[in-house]
C-alpha cells in the first residue's frame, strides 16, 4: 500500500516537484489567511462601501496593469529566483503592515496601498511560478501535478486559511498578517531547494525591450488556434461566471433567504466539491479523454447557471454549488495542463500571463454587467444572462474543442522532451486554469 507522501506527491514526479508543491501549499495558506483577514481589517478602519470594495479590487487591478509585463519578465530570467524575489517582496510588504498595526498607525489608505503592492508582487510571483511545473515534470505527468497544486489551493487557500485568518483577527488585527509573513517566507525557503532553473533561450526573439517580447508572445498566440481558442473560452466563461457571482451574496441572503451563515456555507460547499473533483482527477484522466471532460465541464457550467436561475430552495442551491466545485476544479486542472503542454517552454510565462489578464478582465466585465442587470431586472437576471451567454459560447466552440484535444504539443527549449499519450480514454489525455 503506497504511503501518504507517495499518494500526495508521487516519487516519479521528482524531488523538485515536492519542494515546489510544499512551497505552493505554504504560500496558499498565507494567502487564505489574508483572504478573510484583509476585508475584516479594511471594514474595521472604514464604513465606506467604496473603500471596502476597493480592497477587493486590489486583487485584480495589478494583473490588468502588469500581467503581460510579468509574463515577459518570467520568460527572460531565472524563474525560480523570480518567484523567490517576488515572494520576498510580498513578505516585506506585509511585515511593514504588521509594524503599522502593532503601533496603531495603520489607516485604510495604507492598507489599500499595501494590498496593491502585495498584489503587484504576486503577479510576478504567479507568472514565474506557473512556468515551473512544466520545467520539473514530464508532459504526461502535468495532469496529476496540476491536480496536486489545485488540491493545495483548495485546502489551504479556500478551506483552512480563511477561518484561521478570521480567528486570529479576533485575537488581534496584526496576528493573521504576522502568520502570513511566516508562511510566505517559508515558501521562499522551500522553493530555494529546487535545483536552479535554466533561463529559456529565445531564438525567435530579436533583441529589444519587454514590449517587443510581449508582442512576440501575442503574435505566437494569434497564430496558434488551439491555445488561442482556449484563452477565448476562458475569457468569455469568466464574463458569464462573474456576472451572477458578483451579486452572489445578495442572491443567497435575499433571494434564497439563507442569511450570512448560509452564504458562507454555500461557498464552502463549492470548495468541498472541488476536493472531490481533484481527488477523482487521476481516475478521470486515465479513463476519459480530455476533449470529453472539457465538453462535460462546460456543459455543466451552462446547466449550473440555469439551475440557479430557476431554484428558490437553499438545499438545492447547496447541491448545485457542490457540483460546481467538482467540475470547476476538474476544468481548472485540465485547462492548465492543456495550455502547458501546447506552449513552448520559452513562451510559458507570456501565454500564462495573457490567460490571467483574460481571467481578471473577464471578472471585471462580468461583475459590471451583473451589477447592472441585477439592479434593473432583479437578482436572477445575471443568472439568465450567464446561462444564455455560456450556452451560445459552448455551441460556437463545441467542434473547436476536438481540435484543441487533437493538437500536438510544441516541444520548446528546456522541455523534458516527452510527448504525452494520445487523447483516447485510458491514455492519460491530451487535448488553462480558471
């Protein structure tokens, strides 16, 4: 019987993968602690809804401003060192906030500035970090590797971190952020144990500025139909997803009558479903083709929007949300794996950053649309919009999913060189996060 360590991080993935996984899980715990503590801190310093909302906006604004630049930087420097440097900056920024909190000098504007600086460093850390897994494991093992990374995000960031952050905040406003500093610092130490990662060569890049490098990445994406289609799918589905999710708290408390505790339990249900999805990913990858899984996940997304638009029952809403967690994290694992397999190693950072800019751009657009629809037509209107928009999009890309699944991976500089199995059930799957 395999040991727990072998189940979590199979030996075949290598020691460096285990260091990367430990670093990711530790960093996610710190971020999960801040996920609850940061809004509580801002709310304790101001009663302005605008400033409270501005705190949430700091999560995606740096991606829109610096995402493409961060991807270009990641593709032209030692990615392991970039992650260490960016996480080191994050630790210093939060440590400074702890100092202001201990001395009683913190203001809401200082907290917002801290959130922006932290978010900016996080953009560079995530852009470089997303490229490390393809450099450390074989393409055929990317699926299970991404599943383990997703599991850490679910357990540490979504389940364990937030309640711990809220508990520590009740003891004292600085305690959760001090623990966050410790977690991020430990993540730097853990990732430093990975062997030095080579800087990818760029035979197609002419000497020039980072702007030129960004253009090179966008040009490659424009001419690669499978990855381009994948990025478009993620962008559009994030618009339709964010429209109702932006008013989910009002939908849960007013339309379903669940109250604040019920709303919290509703979001927890999705995380629990995600654990089921991640735990079953290894079996799914071996027995179902990636093209089929992608279609099933996107179809379930369409049905999820329709179900929320129709139901008025809290128990039914819990079931829907649990199911959402199952397929959403399966989709996240598949989409990330597909993208990493198809993108050359020297372009991993830039294409991943384009993907993330699309994700956060979609969230901004979707939340704006959802807010207007809910204001004009009621709290179920965003769900109807999401249902119609996602259904139409799925019909338009249905055949393209087969092309994505049949696409051959591009083996770039620094790749392991192993070609994954064909996209047949039981073959491990070939043909995004988010």
